[in-house]
């Protein structure tokens, strides 16, 4: 069985390509704001079908930026999240002063069950979390933590947060992305992403290799 926390073993040729990229990065000394992260971002745009893709140093940083956007721009003060999730899915909201309310999950799909609509008049929002490859079916206004569903068929309307830590379907060791069709979200978060570490060239090189390997990873997981 493919343990969820053990990354897929890349083919030898892919490892050689990654090593060459790392050597080149070391030679240039351009560890951030380099070409490889830019290429990885463009490939994510093409592969995932999103117009705006913002790389960050880690998935939690992406969640924090999104939470900050919804608080500062949309006036949100509360978030409903599934209790069955990683703390990072809600902790960023808690750090920013949000009230956090936990909801249950469906026993068959592992997806959250939100009873009724969030009380938007009082500043509440929902943050669904995809689990074990299952994708939460929701409309274009939502933001979703989709770290556990890369490779599944997505509706590309919702803004999505992706972590690429070592336990995820594809990994860059660390790092993450905000994927959105909303230019306002993208611009606001891009201006403030330096609150957190940027995705470095070494991570991006590894992430590119795993993105190329995604079809084989999905076969193994299936």
C-alpha cells in the first residue's frame, strides 16, 4: 500500500534532472525569485486550469494570506471548518482573531457536512477541506483547502489552497500555492506574500518533477 506520508519514488532520470537544477541553483546563488519557481507556477496554471497561481513558502502561509484577505476585504470574522482536518486548515484563521466553528464529516466521503448556509450577514464563511482525493462540490464563491485532492477532477471556479509538504500527493518538500480565478484575491495576496517565505528554487525543481509524475502517482493511488 502507498502510505500517505511517504512520497512517490521518482524515476532515476527525474532525480537526475532535479539534481541538475539544484546544481545550477547553487552555481547561480539565486535561491528565490528565480526562473524555476516561475516555470513551476506556469505549469501549475496549465495543469490545474487556473488563471492566477501564487507560489508561497508553505501551504499554511497560503491559508494565512487567504484568511487575511477575507477579514480585511470581505469583513469576515468567523469560519466553519471540518473538525476532521489538520490544525493548519483553521489555525491561520484563529491567529487572525476569527471565531472557529467545527462541523462533522460524511462517513462515506470524508467530506465536511455544513448544515445550512454560513451567516454571511454576521461575517461567517465556510472553508471546506478535500479529503483522501474526494472533492467538495461547491460553487464559485467558496475557497477550499484542496491539498489532498490534486489529480482529481476539479471545478476550477472556487479559489483553492494547495500545500506541497512531504505528506501530500505531489510534494516540493515544502511550499504551496493559492489558485484562483479572482484577480482581486490574487493581487491582494501577491502584494502581501512577503509576510511569509517565498517558494525557493530547490523546492520548485522538486515540485516540477512530482507534477510530471502525477499521472503515475494517480495510477498507484487508484
